[in-house]
């Protein structure tokens, strides 16, 4: 059976990618299994300078998911290029760098610097809901989505993926804006803003008060938005949100996604992404298909 897909001219051995922020740069997970069996890795979100992230409690469990407010803790783009990228390139799967910023010039500089390396693609996080400064402002309004996309695109020599926030009035407007700004692909959804409280201390559990909710609980929202965006834009779409099994992954492809990103599942089970890859052929057999590309966008409304 064929599980190969093509994303922005990059050949992937299968459509399973890891979601930024849930897989580090692959080192720890590679101790559990050969990460090169995945379609690709989307690395930890990067900023121009190193970040320590948010103070206080960063993770809280919720029904069928988790809340996080890590705050983009990362070593900075130069440390990534020097210390992490050479390791990632040896794994034998696609490497996608995720970049975040506080102002548009950050995205321009990140796109330019990362384009000088041998990453396969660059994903812009313009919608991080758990950082007090940066990201969220760009991901909310169509005008700002188009503006930051166009600015980064001018400096980007690699395929540019725009990661969209679900915390908006109309996801299709923002997807259309990203495409008009020059995005080569769109990934969605980022986490949904939520919070958790401690009844007995009468205080928020997360140090940042609110955080990004992810996991199986967001899958119905993600499926709906992926389907809407796939019907709106002509660029490839990457589906994200609550993917725990091969069946989940194929449901996103059925809704039109070219590839998927696995996030919270990695935290629940370090073998999750590999299990999804290994389960694809069995699920494809149940669907009566031999080529995974036959399933893409085949949902009958």
C-alpha cells in the first residue's frame, strides 16, 4: 500500500508529522523508536533569542485533553541551527522549523535565517494563545494574518506554512488571508484558549491563568475547521487536533488534509506517532484503498 504524500514539493514517506511543542527536536523520542519512520518532525517553536517560558504551573490535565502555558521555552534560533538541526537531518525524515515572534520583523528575520539552513519547510506560529506578548495578535484578524504572511514570505526561500488559531470569528477568512499573503500551506488548528481552576484554593491552576487546550476534546472542532479551510483555499492543508490513532489521522485526510500533525498523543504515549504510522495500512484496508491519496477530500457532504 502507498502511504507516501507530497507536501509543498517535499516527498513524505507518510502523512504523519509531529506537532510543534510536543516532540522537542526528536532526541528524546528517538530513544524509544526510529523517528525516521515518521513523515517528518515539526520542531519546538523557535524565537530569535532564547526564552525561559512562563513561570508557575505550565500543564494542567482536563477532560480528554490538557491545558498548557509553557510560553515558548526554547534555545533560540542560532542554538537550534548549531545544536539541533544537524541531529534532525540525520533522522531521515522531513524537518520543519516552527518560528514565532512578537513583532513582524521577528518573523521576517526568522524566515530569512531559517531559509539559509537545510530545513525542508518553515511553519509560522502566528497564533500562540499562551504567550503574553506575541503570536496571538497576528493570528486573530484576517488583515494581520495576511500582513505577517506577506512580510515573512518576502524573506522565505523555503515552503512557508501558516499555522492558524481557532480562536477567531471565521476560520475561512483567516485561511484566505494567509493564502493571499503567499502561504504555501496552512496548518490548523492551534490550541483553543481555556483555563482550569482549583475550587479549594479558589485560584487558577495555570501560572498564566489561561492556556492552550489540546487533545481528543478539540478534535471535532479541528475536523470542522479543516474541512471548511480545505473547501476555501487551494494550497495544501495540514490537519491538527486530537489525533490519537491512525483512524483519527485518516479522518482528517478524508476531510481534505494532505498531512497531519500529532501533538498531545506524544505526551500521553511516547510511541503514539509511530503507532499511528504503523496503523495506517490496516485502516486503509478497511476503507478499501491502496493509495492514501485516494482518500483525500473524499468526504461526501
